[in-house]
C-alpha cells in the first residue's frame, strides 16, 4: 500500500492521466457532469478513456475497457466492484457514460488542456502568439443520423454515400496545439463555409494574436471579423483580388524585391449582400504587399499596418505548417475511423482527439529539448508510436521505475528525427482519397460479370 501511495504522489508530474488531471478544471467537470457516489466511469475517467481511444488510433470501446481494468485500476474511484475485481468488461456501462457526458464538459475539458499547454510555450512575435487556420473535411459511416447532420456530396448520378463534415482548425504556431475546431456540414440546405467558420473561430482565438491563412480567407468578411476581434492578420491574396485592391491603394514604398500599398478597404456590394452583419461604416486599414520569390513568382499578402514586407513574408513562410498539423491530427490519429453513429458522439470523439493530439505534441516538445531541435524536426508519427508503446501500454510501477521509463521514452522519441534532404523539391499535388469499405453498401459486380452498365447506383466520391 505504501508503494502505491508513493506511485500516486510522485507520478503526478509524469503520468499522462495525472497531467490531464492537472490541466483540467476537475471541479468544473464535476459540476457539469454530476454523478452518483457509486459511479465507476466518472466524468474525468470517461473523458480520459475517450482520449485513450484516439491515442490508440481509434481503438474499440472493448479494448480500452480491458486496458483500464488491467493496467489503470488506480484511475477508477474506490468502488467495491473495482476492489473485488468484479467490474464487468462489457461495453454497456462505458457506452452509457459516454452518452451522458454533457457536451459542455467535453468542450471545457478540451479547451482547458489546450490553453494550459499553449501557456507552457513562449510567444512567437514579441508578446503575440500566432495561429494558423485552415479547413479540412472528414467522412463518416453512412448512418441515418450522420447522413442527416452532414449530408453527402452529390454528383451527376445523384447523392453519394459518405456523410461529409467540414472543419476549420486553428493551430498555435509555436506549440502546434489545436483549438477545438469549428464543425459544420459541407453540403445540404444548412451547409456552412470556411468563411463562416473563420468568423466564428475568430472569437475563440486569444485576443491580439496574429492569424495567418491562405488565399481562401483573404476576403473582406473574414479580415473584418479577425480585425474586429483585435487580431493582426497575415493573409494571402489571389492575384485577381490583389490587382483589384491595388487600384484603390496608395503606394507607400518600393524596393527591388517588394512593394507596399496602403489601403482603406471598403466592402463591395457583393460583400454586403452575402454578409449583412457587416456595419454600414465598416472600413479596414490594411497594407498590401507584393514580394518577389526566388522562383520568379510573387507572393501577395494583406496585413495589418504594423508589419513590413520582410516580416510579412517571413511570417507567411510558416503558414504551410498547418498542413502537416492537420495530417498528423486527422490521418495519423485515424480520425476518419471514428465508429460513432450519432452526431453528438462524433463531436465528442473529435474534441477528445484534439486532446490526444495536443498531449502527443507536449511529449514531442519534451523530446525535442533532449535532441536540441525544434519540435517540428521530430516525426509526429514516430513520437506518437514511442508514446503509445513505451508509456500508454505499460503496467503500473513504483515512482522510481516510472521516472526511468519516462526518461527512456523521451530518449527514444528524441531520435525520431525527420530526414533532412536538402535540395529536394516536389510540386504540391492533391493526394487520391483512400478506398473505404462498409457494410452499408454492396459493391457492384466486376466488369466482366456485368451484362449491362449500372446506372441507378451513384459512385462514392
């Protein structure tokens, strides 16, 4: 018993669950999700088990129950069934615990972990933090509930199969930590858009941040929402929009490699028609930049006035990091393999996947200190595998052994370096979507077996 007390007291700073406990407002979670005194799957334990499922790449409920009951009984409350070892391995109790979790508790959990981890890293530009925003899509099993909430795309043959969710993510540049995303339907009558989601996420990004985004967001309504939320912007512009805005702008300075124009940006009639919430007196004081690239092309940006062209170009050079962050979160942690069949449970799993992703990033930052490298020079996949094998799937041990295990895991993760191949350059291209299979759809017969073409079944996109 003394050894267990030692484990719990000293492990507090190093155990992943205890780290989550420290980062989470446990009293607030108990208030949002009150339970009876005999409950085994408490609010925090259920949230942690949901996070463990994503840390394990989407493992099943049955698997995570066996892991907790085999290796992590110290996480469970002091319950007679836990003490006697008679707790059922059936998924029904855990499934009910997941369902009764209030969405407010899951959001509070995800926000608290993210905010706490971001605070552990230094700011990026002076005392400002930078956030990279971008959109992505996720497809799910074609259940009736998910198809209604996130309608599939349509093509020339009709409605396709897979429900499509549109997400807008915001990743803090220094830490890589993700805020909880804006979620909506990409298709259907109640669909959303990246611009609408950007205006919503502007209120969630900490005030006076630098927000960077590609040309999809370089439009008046999004820039207005960001600046109104007290953020600075570094947004790319399309060539046509830059030329249009430059006609109304005043030249500030010009060098061999860049030009700057000052602009009082007014909304167009189209902007007002599509965004009636824009005030009648809305005007943005912005700077237009055109920077010559080494390849011979030009980078066209719109920023708030405080940035020179050199600063804007240096800042925007980090924008592509969000592409890798989205891949690590969505693909590596297998976000498209969510098994939930209801909209509410899908949202809960997505929020807990954000927590899982941010915890791996925290582990990567610790490993990067040992390697004396920037965290992004370590492979997310390699670090995640090390985290999973060396920490997540290990039995309990006394505090001294745990400390040694944690240090060994960090040393292994510090060697998970990305290859450095100078001089290699590959054109950006779209990757083909992977094939999916499901019991909800029967594949058509092979070509040689089909006597006539099938025209009444839409092809999945």
